[in-house]
C-alpha cells in the first residue's frame, strides 16, 4: 500500500567521508584532511596529509613518552624561534609558517 501511494524515487548512495590514512590505529578521514589543509593554509592535499600524519605520529610519541609541555614553555619557544629567524611580529611569523605549509 505504501508503494502505491508514493511514486518510486531513484535513490542513490553517496560517499560522504572515507579514510585516507591510518596512523597508529587512528584513522584520518578525508573531511579531517580537508579541514586541516584549510585551517593551515595548505593548498595541496598531499602536503597536508604528510603534515597531518607527522603531527599525529609526534603526538602519539609524546603521549607514549608522557612528554608534557606547558603553554608558557610553548609560547617561549615560539617567541625565541620567531626572533632567531628575524620576524618582527607574530602575524608575520604565522604568515610565513602558513606559506611553508606548517
């Protein structure tokens, strides 16, 4: 009876997301990769994927070694890096990092 009341509509399956890589049993989804590339100003998805894989490996290693770094230590290291590379402002430094895909 239901089929008689409503016309048949062509239904098609559409892939919404899929796994592009797996790092230490942690999948990286295509949507995650695209967002990472966009957020980091990386136009090439292959470069973004390599960067994201490296990031996940480093995070996994840091967790397994129980490495903990405070926000103050991170900010201090970034400021030193910025100064040693001749950047005059944080904005200039961030722009250069994004240009390099970091």
